[in-house]
C-alpha cells in the first residue's frame, strides 16, 4: 500500500545487536527539508518507505519505489504551497542506470515536459542506498516560479529560454545545435533563480551536432574518458554562455564524476596484465585546464555574436581578436596554480571535488555538475575564494568502543540506524582472556569557499586521513576509526565558518551533501546517517539544513567530502536591483 499524506509515517524498526551489514526494511519517509525566507526549498534523501513488492524484477521494483517517491515529494511540496512545476533541480541516484528507462515516463508525468527542472542522474551501485533501495531523490524548488513562467491556460510563456522573469529563468534545449547538446529526456540544461544563481544539469561528453559521446575507441576507455571530460566542460561553458553570457570563471563550485572502472587499477579479466587507469591528478589537471580556457568557448558563442547583453563588450569578449581573448581567459581567476611541494597537484580558485561512480547516462565515462552565478551577479556583486583554516582531529579507541559507535538515538533523527548496542548484549562481550586492541586515527579537516558576498556560496570541506592503526583488525572501516562524534562536529564547524566568511549566517545554509568514500566504509551508510543527523541537530538546531549522504569512491586519503550550498537569494535580488535597477529584468 502506498504511503498516503493523511497517514502517519511508518515507525522505524528496532533490532538487537546487528552487524554492520544489517539493512532495515522500513525507513522513515519524511525527507530532510530546508525552506528559506525567499521560498527556496530543498528536500533531500526521499526514498520509498518500504521495500518494493516485486523484488524479482529489479527494474519494476525501481519503478515502484519511484512512484512512492513522487507521491512523497508531491505531499512535501504541497505542504510548502508548491507544485512539481516549481522544482528547479533534481538529483536522482539509482542503483543501476538502466532503471531510468522505465522510471522516465513517470518522471515526465510528475515534472512535466515543458520547462522541467535541471537534473543530474547517476548510478551509485547496488546495495549502497539504505534499505537496499534502488532509487534516492533530492530536489530544489523555488516557490511560485512554475506559475510565473506559465500562462493561465497552463502553457509556457516562452519555451526555449524564459527570459524576462527574474524569479526563475530556464534554458531548455530542444533541437540539435552546434553549441550545446539537446536535452536527452525531460530536463532543462540550466535553471537560474532570482537572476543570480544558476544550477546546471549534469553535462556529459556529448558532441552537440551528432549527440554521440566523443570516443577514442572502445578499447581505450581512459583516453575516451579524458576526451569526454574535456567535452563535458566545453558543453558546460556553452550552456553558461547561452544562459547569461557567463563563463566557467563564474562557477562557485563543481563536482566531477568519473567512471569507477576507469579510475580503479585492477587486473584484466583475460590475463594478469594490469589494466590501464586514469590517475586522480590527471582528472584534476584536465578540469583546471578547461576552467582556465573556459572550455574553449568565447563569450557570445551560443548566439554567434559577442557578449553585448552585459555591458556591450562586443565580439571576442571585449578584446581585439580571438587569440587575445583566449590568452586573457587563461589569466583569469580560475587559472591553474601549482603547489610548491607537489607540482602534479593543481590548485583551483574554484572548489572542485572529483568522485568515481559505477555508471552515468548513455554509458558516459565522465560528467560535470556546476553551481554558478550569472554574469550580472559576477560583475555587480563580485566573487571571491577563501581557503578555510584547517584543523586536526585525533582519536584513540579500543576495538570494542569502535563497535559501539553510531548507536546514539537522538530525538528527531529521521533514520533508524539499525543498531542497539547494549553493554549486556552477548555479541558485545569479549571472550575470556581476549585483549582490547588500541586503535588510533589522525585526520585533517580543510576546505575552501567561493562566494558572492552576502548572496550565495559553495564550500567543499574534506576530512583527510593523515595516519592510522587499526589495532590488527583489517575489517575495521576507516570511517569508524575516525570517530564520527569528533569528525562531524568539526566538519560542521567548518560549514558554519564558511557561511560567516561568505557574509551570511548558519541559518542560510540550504543544503549539505556528504560524500563518503566506499573504500573506507564497508556498509550502506546507515550508521553514518545516524551520527551525521545527530551532529546536524546539535550544531544547527531548528535551522538545520537539508542533508544528503552519498556513497562514492574518492582519492585514498579522502574519507569524507561535504558540498555546502549557502544562499540568501533575496539579498542577491536586492543587490542586483541596486546595481542594475529594472534593467536586471
């Protein structure tokens, strides 16, 4: 039976002493949510409240879960006086990318085919979504934005590019072009809210005229991945240019997905020869080069003319010729700087995280996802990047206390963590003569924030492993050794610091997406959710942001990485009005 709005959410189950592989069958259906004073809503981690009835057919089970999710999303939007037409962005996480073929028709029916939200859809693997689920959804919505872009009869005021409305602008590419890929499925390439912050759909390495993934041959996946990544950055630059004459330098933060098979060294199935793989620093170098050169796109490229809309700069971005324009692009704020100690490690003025996942749409090997400011916000408010002061966390635990982590039951936590560690539980008792083994872990928390002061910001904050000793327990995962009760409060302290640096307050933190490294964690993250929610409640109280926890693979020294979106878009709208007046419309 599908969950109905008037019914109470199903109660979470409690179990006695379970192993870290335990998966609860019931999940609380209430998503994490944050609604700002300007009507910007973020709902996170919406999942089906109970398992699918037909588990023998994976695709059908995924559809059943998706229908439950859409019902919950509609109910949550309704409570905020919104509709699916108000949704500006969707993150859809699947166990297998193949599930989306059947989900797509229901997705289209829910969000509509005209001026739909922008979207990122990726597969993160089987058995890693809590409850062994197959579908997880996040969404961001701007109140009244759907109605503002549609006429009274339900049609769109302008289908391709709904300019003229400051509350929301949508770029929906529907025809084959030479400058940006057509939208494959019901999504828009970009959504801009209040004339200042733009969220781009995930960009893959499609060649726009042919709509085929760029390739260097089926047997050369590494080179194909690199070529697709360059093309993805180029497509992102073209979309930004079309949306607001912006460039990649206007980006506040970026997420780069790469295929995990390409990134992970292993032996070939047919012989013992090591398989070629792509080093992490090479992915970062490609991204750095793309940002420095704006993906090879000149301002005005999408329109076939110069950027005359914002200050009349004319052809070649205000320079006398294309060669000069391209050279000046390399010298902008996003230009690569090299670390004094490690010349293979590029630094970015734009916070970037690279993660590896199993699958992306159309068999793509890489994808780029961006949050940006518009050209007018960039010029009118300005953008800066600040490195946050790093801090160190050290823990020293016994092997028994490691097992007891994650058992906190805090009122208001939306998750059943699935553990009930009691001192008198037989499974926790040590055998006679057994010795507790000491474990220690030293970690560093660092990060950076890029922001338009007082308006919007994106911060990336990482927990890096410095040194550790697992006490001889090879099966102990690193996340446990890092002692979550110490790591998460310190990480959230950095989030609040990032908000202050950006000229805002912790109340303005809209959303935190925590990525955890599956190389260091050997369960589905239910334990993490319990600990992270406890830390969120303790640090933010009633102003808690929406939060999501996503399993990925990252560089070996990265255990956690948090993307934080902080925004006060009403203030941004005021700044835009003060700078441009009615011309900002």
